[in-house]
C-alpha cells in the first residue's frame, strides 16, 4: 500500500522531530548546548520549538536541567536515548556520544 501525500508529510515531521531530539541529546552529552537562544540558533529552530522539544524529552523521562555554571543543558543522571529498529539484540552505534 502506497502512503498518501499527507502520510508522507506526517512522517517527514516525525523524522525531523526525532533528528532534533537526537542532536539535542548529543549536545547535552557533550555539555555543549550553550544557552537556549544559542541552541535554538544552532538547530535552526525557534526558541518556542526548542522549549516544546525539551518538554517532550522531559515527558519521556529525560532528566534535563540547565547548568548556569557551564551555560549548557545537562542530564542530572546518566541516561540513554535510542530510536530505531534493530535485529535481535544487535544495535549499531553510529555516535559514540549517544547512549
């Protein structure tokens, strides 16, 4: 069954959101997000969209806080984020800083 035009648009939006979350996760692990304004500019999204995305991540149990000392979002405790499908128990590690 061929996906409809609307279905393709929805998938594109979902994939883009996942990519943003993965990029934020990577920058948090590097403690290199900068301020919310800097991070939004780096990701080429609005501050509003950034705050919505951080809220979604927190709702998914990401222990994200902003560290004023280093001016970066950080995780309060070690966590992992992965999205995708894997055969059996095998997973590919494309980025050593994620998970």
